[in-house]
C-alpha cells in the first residue's frame, strides 16, 4: 500500500464526499493509458504519415513548414514538452504558441508566404479560445494544415475540423477525458501521442522508449505518492506556503505544468512558480524563502547536469528554501547532499529527457493532490467559489 492506493481503496461514498472520485484514479491510470495511446497511434500512423507528407514534412529543409503547437493552459504545456523532440526528429522549426495568444495576435504570428502546420491539443475540445482560433484561421488562411488531438470526440474543435481537406483529427480514448477539474492523464497522454508523432517515420525506436516509459511510470508512482503525502503532512507550524519547480529543456514544460497543478488544486492557497535552472538566478530567486519547497527535475544530459548541480549547491549554501527535492531519470545519481530527497523510477536504462515529461509530471500532480487535501479542499473541484472551472467560461470572442 502507498499513499495513492490508500485513497483509491476508499469507499465510493467517501470518495464522493471528499471530492476524490476522479483525480486520484486519473493520476494512477497514466502508465496504462500510455500503452493504449501507443496502440491507438499505430492505427492512425499510415494515414497521419500521408497527411504530414502533404503538409510538407518530407520536403527539403528550406521548404518545410513551421510547426505551431497550440493549446491553452495545460494543453499549451503539452506543446512545450514536445518542442525539442519534434524539432530534432522532424528537422524543422517548431514553436509552442498558446491559443490565447493566437486569438488576440494571430496575424502577428503568421509570416506571408511561409508554410505552416498547426497541431492543436485540447482535453475537452471546447476551449473557447481554441475553437475561435481554428474557426478564424480556416477562413483567413485556408492553406495552413492542421492536426487536432483531443480527448473528447464530441468536442467543438473536432467537429469544426471534421471533413476539411487541410485537417486531420484524432480523438483519444474517452478514459483520458479527465472528469476532475485539473488535467492529469489527459496531459501526459497527449504528450505521449505527440512523441509518437515525432517518431512517425520510424516508430520502432520509440516503441522501445515507450516500454521503458511505462515501466518508469509504474515504479515511480508509489514512491512519488508517498513523498508527496509526507510533504503535505508537515505540521501546521512548518507547512509549505510556496513551491518552486525547476526544469531544463523538455523538463521545463514539466516544471510549468507542475506549478499549475499545485496552484489549481490548492485554489491558490499555495503559491507556485516555475523556472529553468539557469533562469532562477535572474530575479526569481528573490521569491524563495523558508516556507518554500523546491522541486528540481534534473536532466540526465551530461552537458546540462553540471549547471543544475551548481544551482543546487548555491541554494544549499544560501539556505534559501526549506526543502529541496530532486527528481531524476534513473536511480543511480549521486547528489552528495545537494537535495534533501532524490526520487527516480527504478529502471536500468533511463528514458531520454525529451521523453520523460509523462513520468516526471506525476510528482507535480501528486503534490497538487495531497496539498489540496491538506488545505481541506476537494481535489475534483477545488475552486469553492467557482473562480476556475474544468472548461474555461465567460470568454467573449470577436471577429
């Protein structure tokens, strides 16, 4: 038994009463959903490869399209976790652009004469910004190709794109259309689908990575759950008031998403921030204090790791935070006391940094879950006053 399975073993009545019917199970199901998502991708692979060729991905480098990865909130962070792997394997420019920015400044992002492929991610498919952006761009720029990845086959985004020559739509399994307020399995599953797309022309190497990813997730989950529960159980006199997440490269996207998870699930009672390891010194370090939990998602890249270790050394010497937690890609990483605790999956061959986000983000999700319970909130619906909702409301869009 671990802290997460103890929640999952509660009676249905108690889960409903405490707002635990969805979020814990959606966190726990993730390794299994990555496997089913890979199988789903295999079904779409040939058709998707043909669509990408039509969009210009097989052309010489100078004629390839610029790829936009589009979403709002957590769906935007899906794109941030995919930029590096897509750019490396597709060998073209890839940018993560929030749909909230495209809604207000679309024409400033589009260069006349440039080819584009837009990939939109959405849990519900009903985000007003995402739907409005797609509706407008299909009319204003009909030559742009679009891939829509959503967890809701009935969402407006998929219906808006259906049947059009320049669009390709994929509805993921309804099981990852998270019913809790905070996106958890929907986030990691869309990231896995994006990693599959990156490897569309040679899927065998990724299949091996996917197997390690699933094993890593299953071995990491219980340790991460117990660590998150212990941190949330600190006595009131020593409770954390702030959490700072650090990450580099693709793991910077994990840091941003983890910060959002804790902020959402605690209804802002615990303040959060995220930075790259190299960016923290440039001002944001001033926000760290003795009520701060620092979580560093450490790179396995030997060119990156020394910079992150230097930062942890500096934080230790300055005694800026209460607790330092390091999250790594494999169990054998001596930190020489630079962190108070080190968490990693129990696997022999580590997952490459570009593919680690689905595993690492689970610690941020679990911190959100257990801190939410510590704050006497209901994780499935933590926003007591309805300040935030599962699908953003009250957004007017203009022509």
